[in-house]
């Protein structure tokens, strides 16, 4: 088993930046009014989820239902109570933006890190900031148009 060092502060900051960017772009594309402090709070909630990977017996945090619940909480914290259909459309857009931005990060990391990416956390971690920077540039560009 390959071991590598994970810096918790980098993990938290990169997740916080990406979560905020995803929520901000979601708000822009949905045309939903937003409060920066609510987006930061929601991004922090989402960022803290990454630490469940380090908890003993944390496998239930990674089930489908747990992830859905977390995303509901994140969207609720970010945008407050919205009418039913509006909330569902913002929630769905949040997933679409998340998948698109995640794909950009994965693409950049894969491009820089070569092949065999799926099983190598070390490669992902080594090029994490390049992926984050690339995704943030894209989010800002799309956000200005949205």
C-alpha cells in the first residue's frame, strides 16, 4: 500500500474554494438571489464532509442517502427555503454544476498526472491545486456570462 501525506489545511481550503465556486455558479445560472455569507456557510458545511473519511466506522457517511442528505442541507443553507419546485431545480442544477466542475478538475489532474489516475490518490493530490485553479478560472468565466 502506497502512503502519502495529506495536509488537512490544504484539503479544507481546496474544498471550501471549490464548494463556494460551485454554489456561486449555481446561484448565477439559476438566477437565484444569494447572500455571500450563506454561500460561505454552505461551502463550509460541504467542506467538513471530507473529514468523515478519517473517522473510524464512517462508512455510513458515504452511502448514497447520506450524500443526498448532505447536498440537501448544503443547498438549504446556501439558498434558504425556496418554493418546492424551485428548490428541486436549484438542487438539480447544483448537481449539474458539481459534476461539470468535478470533471474539469479530474480532466486537468489526469492531463497533468498521466494514466492510471483512478486508483492513485497521490497523483490526484499532487496536481490538486492545478485542477482547482483551472476549475476556478472556468467557474469565473462561466459565472460572468451566466
